[in-house]
C-alpha cells in the first residue's frame, strides 16, 4: 500500500509493517525479548514481567500438549480477563491449536451453540461456571473440562489481598457431579507453573500462519457464528497500539498501564485491549466483572494511566454518585464501538479537571470484519469526528453505487481497504457479501455501511449509519443524527431514535434516559421534554424531528454493550404509543 500516512503520523509510524504473518506467539515472544524487565500483566497485587510471561506461556504450551491438545484443536476459554486465559491463548497458538474466547456469564443455550460452532474439545472454566454448564456439557463437543480459579495465579504475598477480589465467590463450589464421558481436571494440577522462572522451553513453534488463529464470540449470540481472525489481521490491530500507545510512551518516557473495560472475547477487548498492548511492551491491567458497577473497584484499585472501553462503559463513569476523583490517575481514555457525545466528553473532562488532570479522550473506529481502521484525536467540539486512517489502512468517501470518490465535503459511504479486507475478500466472499467489492484500482474495498464526509484537512466525519437510514415521505431520515441532537440537551444521558410504523404512516420516537434526578420531579421531566423539542426545532429539518419523546430508566444493549435498536423499538411499541395523542410517555416502573 502507499506510504501516505506521513500526513498524520511521525516518520517512525508512517510506514508500518502490516504485511507480516507473525503469529500471536511470535509477536508476544518478540515483545518479551525486547522488554524483559518491564511489567506485562498486573492481576490484583501480582505483577508478571515480560521475561516471566514468556516462560509461563512456554510451560503452559507443554502442559496443553501433555493433555492431548493437538494442532488444529480448539479450546474454549470462558473466564474473561484472567491470566489463565491470556497464557492459554498464546500457548495454544504456539502448538498450532486455537482459542475460542467467550463471555464469562454466557447463557447455557449460547454456551452449547458456541462450543459446537467452533467444535471445541476442551474448555477452561471456573467452579461457578461448571455449576451452570455441567448439565449441558453432553450436548456439546467438549470432552475435557479444566477448572481454573480467579485466584489461581495470585500466590504468595498476594494471597490475603486477593480475598478482597469481587469474584472470589466464583471459585466455589467445588464440582461434585461429573457427566458421563467428560474428563475433569484442575488447572493447578494440570499446569504446574514456576512463577519465578525466566528460562524458556524450546519446543518448536507449530503454527500454520495462514490458518485461523483465534475465535471471538459473535456480536449476535443467537447466530452462534464465531468471528475468525488470521495472523495478518491480528497484526494490523497490534500496529494500532504501536501508534496510539507507543507514541504516548515517547512523550511520557514510560510505558502505559492500561485497564481494559471490555471482555476479552470481543475484538476491541482481546485484540486491542490486551494483545496489541502487550505487543508494544505496555502493561495490561487484568480485571473481570459481570456488571459495570465493578468498574469503580478496578479503577480505584489499579490507578491506570489509560482506560479503554466501549462508549457505554466509558460513559457510565459519568453516572451520579461516583467519586469526583475517579479519573485522578487517568491521562487518556480510548473509546471504541461508537462515539461519545460532546456532553459526555465534557463531563469526563470536568471530572478529570476536578482531580487536577488534563485528560485526552480519543476514539478507535472499527467493525467485526476489519477490527480497527480509524483513529480520532481528542476533540471536545465534534461529536462525529472519526479522525484519520490507521497506519496501513486506506479510507475514502465514495458513491455507494459506483465506488467512485465524491467531491470534498460531500456525503458518501465510508469505504476501507486494509490487509484484512484483502484476506477476507476472497472470490467466495466477493460473490456472497455486498460489503466487499473489487474496484477498478485492483484493490478489494470494504463498504462499511456508514455515511460520512471528509474535510479539507483530510479528516473523516461520521454522518449516519445506512443500516438505520429510512425515508419518511420523500425525505431521507438518519435516526443517529436525531440522537446526536437530543444527547446534546443538558439532562439527557442516552438517546435512541426509532421508527414506528402505523396504519397512518411512519413516525419517529426518541427513547431518552434522563439524568437520575429527573425521575423524582415531574416538572423537571416536562421541562426536559420541552427543551429537547426546542433543540430539535432549532437544529433539525421538520421531517427529522421526533413526534414523541419517551422516557426510560435504561435502554437495552446487545452483547457488545451497544444500544440494541430493535429491542428499544420493541420497548417503545409496548408503551402503546399514539402519536396523535398529547399524553406524555414515560416508562412506568414495575410494581413491587
């Protein structure tokens, strides 16, 4: 690809080695060799150096082979951001097997579907998870279960401190009933690890670089179709951190200590929040939780320099009742899975300012197919700034039908060309997926489904998503634009605009989550409703203004933490909306 990124990056980041087939193990081995004395992982009070990490990975690889894991086998790991999972991902890659990472609290029907989808023969889980899944193990391809504990890799002087860990209760009860045909083993017995060793087991690295090396849990679990990634796609993601995080090290003179607020089973969790971080010698702070409330515990315990998380998770830091100094240690927040609104960013900056910190809030934009492709610098003014392409990636604004460039400043579809699109854009993919197209320039381009534009400074902006675009009458409607305006209104925490179809026509209804204090005063709620309407009248075309504002205590989300549009629409429809009536729409709390 062209060396065009010098427009945005220093010379040492402008020409990345994206076309490399280094595997997961090869990449982590290179980092461990380069930064042996740096801290790679922190888990509770335990710190693991890079030199020790490589030794532990090598020992775990030997143990997996002794258990019978062979090249091509798949091991399902469901314990979240835990050293057991991290060690296993790299160790399995070394011996030619693959890890299938899942959410820790997966429903039983999805557990069965996912295990069978990837044909997993082995599974690593906690005692509590075994209690939940033991009854359905015979319905899966799993034959061997390894029981790990969240305290397993925290020993010695950390033994007392780890008792304070919120998930200690998930290490019980001890399994009693073992289904017929299932072999049960314990991590501490099957994987004896010398925690202080820096010597390396020299068994050969047995990985076919062109084979899929990692399975991630799907965005829509009902489909139970795992996302597959090869070595090259993983390296593009790792190069993202090389630019975002290593550049930060160049400025501060020290590696970042980053707390990932995403589960490892998602691409923005493991690939960017852990693997990419470790690939460039930074420190990953490991924490697993089952609800957002425990984020507070993790931030206060670790005091991270950098936070990375989905928009919904990061925005929850603004919730009422959190200490004003929660961001006291944080220099940078990296947001993915969407863009924060100006009001959300302003609240984060205010919290940081009260702690005497100067905060940077940047964004990484991507999708399941291409992982990350754009970097957005810290900017309080624009809600829609995507930024510029990551090193090794080309972005354009094109006509969605012809694929030709549109004039500067005009709206068009955002299309992306990267080493990953080249890999996935096979002949079969090109004939079955409308997203991949081979254009006259000879490249394979991925059509993101997002409408955007580019300014004179080559910056890309998100306008709306085509997936939610509709027409009411003859006017094109982008509900995300309505959400943007509504969320700029003081007192609005979240908003999602849906299209409701009735016999008399289609109407827009905006579901709003107000700040907590509004639920205790009807006059405040009505004032907020009027201010939202006024803001829409000032900013939006008549056809884009919502016919009704519906207030909810919360909005449903999918497995990636993103607002679930279809579920919101269902909730709105359940309120029995009649847009011709003037009654106010507010979710009624369930009766006691």
